[in-house]
C-alpha cells in the first residue's frame, strides 16, 4: 500500500508546477508516494509538458475547468477514494492536496506522514506555510469563520487585538507560529487527510468552485470526531494565488463560497 497519494490540480501554472514536482520528487525518507496531476483544461500546454518531464506522475487532462474541489476529487477517485464508506482497500494511507505553487523541502512529506502516524486521532494536518516575503501564510491555521469570529475579523478587531484569543481566532494570530497547534482548519494548499477520515465524511463538496471547500472538508472531518493540527516543525513554501490571480472569477467565487458555507453549516 502506498503511504501518501498526492493530488495536484493545475490551471495554467506550468512553471510553478514544474518547480513543485521537482521538489516533490526530491523527497527523502523511508516512505512511498504517488503523484496525480489533474490539469483543469490549461492553455499553456501543461499536461504534455508534465507528461514528458515527469513520467512517474499520472497526468489527467480534463476538457474543461471543473474548479478546485471537482478537480481534486478526480484525482482522489483515481487514487481509490470514491466517497463516504467507499474507499479501495489499497488506496494510500494518506491523501495530500498540494497546490502547484508550493515547494516542499526534502524531508517535508516524510515528516508530515510520521507526525500523523504518531497521532492516530488526527484526521487532517497541515504544515507551516511561508510566503515569498518570508511571512506566514495565515490561512494555514484557521478557526472556523463562525458569524462572531468573522465579525471580529472583518470589523478590524482581530487586527487591533491580534494576541487576543477571542478576537484573533480567524487566523489564530494569538498563537506562536513556531508551535504545533490544534486548529479548526488548514488550507488546501497543503492538506493531508487520513484514509479513514475520507471513509467517514466523503470527498470535497463539489458545490464549491474554488475557496472554502477546504474549510468545509475540515468542518465535516472535525464533526466526525477527528482532530486537526497545524504542524509547525515542517515548513513549505507557498507562492499563493498563482492561478487564481489570473482569473476574473476568483473574487466572485470567494464571496460565493463563503455564502455557500454559511448556508450549509450555520
């Protein structure tokens, strides 16, 4: 059985994707992994370039841009995760959603796997994500955006009192970024989920096009009784929005996604 099945959804970010795969295939440690690249109908010849340069990866080229959750679900099903209570026996022990605009250090994949191996109560975990300017990608450790938590954030109280555990819960700004922390959600740029958690809750909700699908998955996993942790000892580099910055739909989809999340859960 493969230890980690990695799904990377790509849309017109072939340069970032190449660098991402270079770092993935330079991974070190005693573990097995398999990469599935789902190309969302890119126009930059991504699929063919990746097939030529990375023959070990499975490249699934789609005829249309299905969005982030549907694209990831295509890759997850390819690995044997078909839905709630419907997972192949030989599916990888962990599934990893990885953005093409990330770079993983050689020991990152192995250390994230062994961290979750040591904590069987964890359904999902994510590493420390660092942006190009060296700052923390605050989305990598989040509280659920309840109405009250969101009010504190968008009203500016979280910015005024970032060290306050009540006001700063949206991005967990009250906590040391260099310490492990139980959180409500990690970000889909690097989201590692246990096989059994997928069996419990199913795949990503395809009602979303992009944004909030990772929070939604974490919400369902936590509701099913699993814990979710931010693992600060592993650092991954994240360009962030390499694809969405090219899309006029991105800002609209952010607010649409939050509306869907609120209607569904609150």
